[in-house]
C-alpha cells in the first residue's frame, strides 16, 4: 500500500509513472520497508530514492497516521485469524492469560492497538 501511495505521489509531483519499471519499484519497495519499520517507533519518516525514474529523485514525508490510514484494511485482517484460533481451540478470549507478539507486523503500533482492544485492554508481551 505504501509503494502504491508513493508511485501515485511520484506521478503527481513529477509526471512520471514508474509502475512498469521493476528496478524502480524494487528500489522504492526497499525504502518503503525501511520507512515502515521506522514508523513503528517514530511519528513520521522520510522516504528518499535518488533517480527513481528518468533521473528524477523522490522525496516524501510519511506520517504514522497516513501509514495507518493506507493500511487499515490490512491491519484489520489480523483479527479474524486470532478469532479462528480461539474458536478452534474452544477457548474464549477471557480465558487467555497472556498475549505474546512475535515478529514482523506485530511491531506496528496500530496492530498492537487492535489486538489490545480485542483482548479488552490486556497488556501485550512484546
């Protein structure tokens, strides 16, 4: 979602469509991944790629709020698997003593918030 957003920004700012350029997309994806990790601990970050397309540089500041807005549909997809695990195990969420988050997207503050809310404010173990 962040790569799509940046492609649209680059098209709007520079008039250059890089969506058909695998090398440009790979370089942008790398910087978007770095930005995503940065937004787990900061409220905003900058995505910078030199000569992204037709020798034009790309610079954009992204806030955590904008990132969350772009990815909210994906974040909400984290809850149904948790519900399914609980249903399959026959355990209610009130019977869960501890929630342990491991790896990847569990570091995203909005994902943590959604899980905390799902478990009625229970503190998450990171």
